[in-house]
C-alpha cells in the first residue's frame, strides 16, 4: 500500500518546480510538463520514490542506526525539528558546520565541551568567576547549543542523510558522498539528482510539500523502530524460555544421582564390620 497518493501530493503543491530557465537537465525524467514557464513534476513518480525511500529508511531504523536530517531553509526548519524529534533522530537546521561528517571527531569535541560547561556550572565551579567571564562562557554555551545541540546524542557517524534542497545543502551531500553515506533528498527541478542515492522529486520550497513527505518517511522510521523493539522482546522471551528448559533438564539428572550415593553409603559403613568381628576372638 502506497504511503501517499496523487491527490495528497497535488494538494500540498509538491508538483510545482522552478522556472524553466533555471532547470537542471538531469531532472528531465521526473518532469511531467511545463506550464506558464514553470516545470511541473510528475507526481506519480514522486509517490513511487517516496515509498522506495520510506522502505529503505524503515530498514535503517530497524537495524538501530541513525538518520541525520538536514534543512537550513527558514520555511522548513520547524518541520524538520518537529518530525526528527518525534522519531528520536538528530537534525541540523542552522548553518551546516563544515567538516561535520569528514571531521567528525572535532565536532564531537565541541559537543563534549558543551557538556563540560554544563557540568562545571552545575557543581559551582564557575560561581567565583566575574560577571564578564561568566557572560562569555554563557554566550559560548548558547552558540554551541544553537549549532550542535540537536546532534548532542550523535556519538558516531549517521548511517544515512535526509536532505531538503540538495542544492542548498550541497556541502553536506558532498561530505556524505565522500564517506559513502547514503543520501535521501527532496530534489527540485533546479537540482542535480546524480549524487543522491534516493531521489524524491518534489517542491522543496513549500512547507506543506516538505511536511507531507516527512510524514511518510518518519512514519516508516517509527515502524522500523517498533519492529526492532518487538524483535528484541521476542528474543528475550525466547532466551528466558531456553533458560527454563535447561533448568528443567538439569533437575532430573541431579535427582538420578542421589540414589547412587545412598546405595554406596551403607556399603561403605558395612565394610569395616567383619574386621571388628575378627578382632574380637583375638582379644579373648
């Protein structure tokens, strides 16, 4: 069953592309027609590509891996933050920090620095500082929170990148391509789809268009996470059942050994008796 349909995508305005003079020829397979100088995207292909991307995202989430959402456009920031948070995934909605993927250890140091500031503020280490020094530290903490707060829980490289407007976020796409990280992208008619592993041809400027695509993809991620939880619960139940069966198998073996010990005990006690009887006449 398709996660979206033609009417929903049409109502959200996913079919509107850019002006004909701004188009990228590589997007020709996804363009249906041109109207009033604007390219119209084929929504049947959009729906198929959304399903394809959603299935891949579901498998990634099912394996317990992370997907990094990237969108720095003003009109899509809130949508990305809301949807990514709902499925517990990291996201970047401010300026993309250059080298975030290719120089990931340095980014992790900055995140740890933010955590260190919080710890020192909590234990009272900064209580003796002057107002000016405290203000500088507070501003530094706020800047780190703004740029890196949403990826504080990202302890390793993400397994996939979901990008809104691959032309604007081309630095992030290049870093992911360099590291072999699969890229899911909402690609408009002015963008190049060749560097995107899972192309979703759609309007990347309209909030409603981005939201309906994210709803389908995040729902798939949520399904994958639920299936992972269910599989873990089944594994625990199977392990517990195996332990119970093993314990039941051990009990009869122990019970079978007890009569042997009981039978050997009287023989050991009766063995010295003849020697005592033989010694008695000698004493007389």
